[in-house]
């Protein structure tokens, strides 16, 4: 499967009452940039990340969202959504982000990235959009985008191919993880088949399964 990068987006510093970190600053406002951008182990060069307790880090170094899903939201809320409007670093096209398997590897530009986990909607996201019930609507839609870890540093630019070069056999997808941890807890046992799912999530799954008996 091969798609492409529609845009590469870098966060700017936004100060607002809805911003998530203690200083009232957020990096959710990502802007498309021209030319190649360095992809480093901890994210894209120049990207601002505000609340590092819940954003960024090796397992969430890069965030990808599909242009096709953005188009659905544009029609849903009746306004255009530019690239980076979901706080994504990579706006993708013709690659199934929701159906991406945990642990699958993407060759993007000269970098190699690995799918790790879905994005969880937050109040900062709702505040940025000015849609009070966005968390509920985003959860029901269940097209959360994918966080990626960097296996091999490189550069990425708009128009670069996104090629799936390895896909684990367990088949646990981004969409399945999101639904299991939000609206469909009956799916939780499946998640433990995904060895590349970050350990904090695996531990939460184990605790929830234990509490259910």
C-alpha cells in the first residue's frame, strides 16, 4: 500500500485560555511548511509541543491524520479545515490511517516510522476548534489519526510517498484500539496481541480486564 504526504505541518506557539499546559500555551496549531523537514527521534524539527506530559515523546513523536477524514469533518461542521487543523504533523492521502495495524512500518520520505497508538481527543482540541461537544463527536466518529515513533531519522516533505513496508500479522488496528478504549470495551482482550502497543496502554488494558474479572 502506498499513499502520499499531502502536507507537513509544524506547530506554532498559541496562547489561549483553552491551552492545555500550565503556562497557557499549546502547539496544536500546526501550519503547513514548504520544503523537506528533518524527522528526528523526538519529532519534527521546529515543531512546538506545549503539554509534554501528554504529547510528544518517542511513542508519539509524529502525528498523522488522513486528508479524507478531514474532508468528512469539513462537511460535518460546515467549514473548511486546513492541513494541520487536527494538530497533525503529517496530513496523508490514500493511506488507511484508521486501518493501520499497530506496529506497521511506513517509509515516508527518507525516514521510517512505526504506527503506535491512536490520538485521544482533549479539551484543548475542542477549544482550538471552538466546538464544545467535539470530544464526544470525535469519539463517536472513531477516526482518530495515528501516532508514530521514529525508527529511522530522515527528511519528509509534501508529495513524498508513504509506503507500508511491514505489517504485523496480529491485525490490531488504530481504529480497534480507539474503540476498545472508548466505546467498545469488549474489544480490550484483542489489544494485548499487539506487542508494539506502548506499554502504558497495555498496562491500562490489563488493569481494566482484571477489574472486570
